[in-house]
């Protein structure tokens, strides 16, 4: 089983598309809604017009467990690029007697990020 760091990096993608920034933003919002669950929610946090959409994933509405962005670049020939860039994330690991780690590290933000990444890639391919 791959380490959590490798799994999160595997959600990164670069896709060429003819969609506009606003279409990508709408797709990101629908993917965020689809990736949100009862405990973890995906939120759009900031938008730099025609360039960057930033998101975070919060657990129980309070603790930010992961953040990431969708970077949009326009080209003159109409083929635009979209890049998903994972950012910072919190990991957890079970322990024995408070300080002896057992099992693999996990990240609460990974499942929603994976679901969002898959949703966007499927919609654009």
C-alpha cells in the first residue's frame, strides 16, 4: 500500500481543455459538492479570476485537513490547461501507549480529494 504522501500526490493532474474559466469553476463547485460527505466538506475558499481557484477540506466544519487549488492557464489557440495542485494536509496515525506508532499514516482529506480529482478528470475527458 502506498504511503499517504504518494496517494495525495497521485491526485494531481494536468489536462488540456477548451472550457472557459467560468465553466471550470462551475465544474469545480459540482465536483466539490459530489466529494463532500457527512463529516468532511469541500469548500471553495478563494478565486483569482481566470487563474486560480482555491479549496479546502474541513472535518466537522471546523478543522481544515487539506487544501488544494485548480490552476487554469489560457492559451491563444483555445486549448487551455487545468492543473490540480495538492497543498498542505494533516495526517494521523494510530499509536500504542501514546507514542508508539502502529499502522500506516492516514489523511482525512484524501478520500474527498481523490473523489473530486476523479470527478473533474472524468468530466473533462
